[in-house]
């Protein structure tokens, strides 16, 4: 894998953690039990906690810094950004259902959540990020400054 531009490194790091969660959720009862549980209620609580502690900041950084710059400077990114924002909304809605304890089939909802999260992360990693990294230097510099507000101390040279 190519080295990421400094402005995207914190997002890529977040993606690694999100993928670990996504895979565990999709594995269901096949997931290793080290630091994990097969109890769907435990998993739902973990998803809510992960969302609150990690994804909220991550989504804010993308929606307020990364996505606007990508859409403004990269024509091909505009439709991608709309789709990714819709994913964020769907993820937030699913987390809301986990938080309130109202999903229909909790085990199936967790698997669906894991699949959506994995697909979302892989699309950003494999399609959007490489596209953004081809942007002119002034755009990448602007992105680096914007991302530093969300990840202070992590987005520096």
C-alpha cells in the first residue's frame, strides 16, 4: 500500500480500527473471543461506544474538511462525497437504533452494520483517498491545515 499524504494519515488510522470492528461484527459467533464477546447486546453497546469515541470525530473531519475540499477541487469526487455522506447518515441511524435498543433482529443488524462500515471504509481507502492524493499541492496543503483542527499534533510534517 502506498504511503498516505500526511493530511489523510489520521483518517486512515481510524479506518484500521473501524475495519477491525466491522470484521468482528460480520464474523458473528466465529469471531475470536479475545477482548470480544458473542453477546449481541455487548456488541451493540460496543458499537455505540466506538461511534461516540471515534466515528463522530472522524465523520465530522470528513464532512467539514475532507469532503468539501474534494468536491470543490475534484470533479469525480462530487458523487462519491454525496454517497459517503449518505453512508454516514445511515451509520448514525443504525447506531441510534443500537443506542435505544430497538433493532428488529439485533444479530442481523450488527452484521449489516459491519458490512456497511467495511464497505464504506474500503471505498474511502481504495477510491477516494487515492483520488484526493492526486490533487494539486495547494489543495493538499489546505486539507492538511483543515485536518489539523480535528487531529491536532497528528497532521504535521
